[in-house]
C-alpha cells in the first residue's frame, strides 16, 4: 500500500489517530523523552538496510522508510523487512510483543536510552 493511499477514505480515523498520537507524544515528552533527530535515523536505517521504522508517531515517522507503524497500528506500507525500533515510543505491551518477535529476527536495530543502573532495559 502506498503512503498516500493508506488513509484515503478514512479521514475520521486519521484525525482520531493524530489526536491519540499527539497526546502520546506530549505525555512522553513531559516524562523527558526526545525523539532521535531525522539526521540520526538514516544512519540507523543503514545498519541493516532497514525498510521499516517502528515506534515513531504517525506525524514524525520519516518518509524515507517503506513502512512505518507502532505495535498493531500500521501508518503505511507492510509490516515486514528489517526495522529500526524506537524503544521509548513503544508501550509496555508493544515492547513485550516486539521482544517475542525479535527472538526470531536478525535484521533490526533498537534505539533506546542507555541502561540505568539496576536494570530497566532488556539486553537485546
């Protein structure tokens, strides 16, 4: 599915998704999260020739990826291929689901904050 076709005929769903995404971004930013700059994402994308980004918001996912989404929500494209995963943008449920799937994948890169003392982030 092409990027421009994904939301055709579903304007209300797009508006609802943007509202949810905006609220989610505001909550994450209030907690101190900052998105990796678009200058960094192409470098991450080159590690495994990633075609997909997972975790960014619908408004901030770079169009240089063939597909984008978070969890079960697909913004555009198909949920297949090598991926760049923005860890802090995933909900706890999305993180658990991704970790289960990641055990069978070999072509991904995860962007996350450095591990805090005493744990907090899984060893990928």
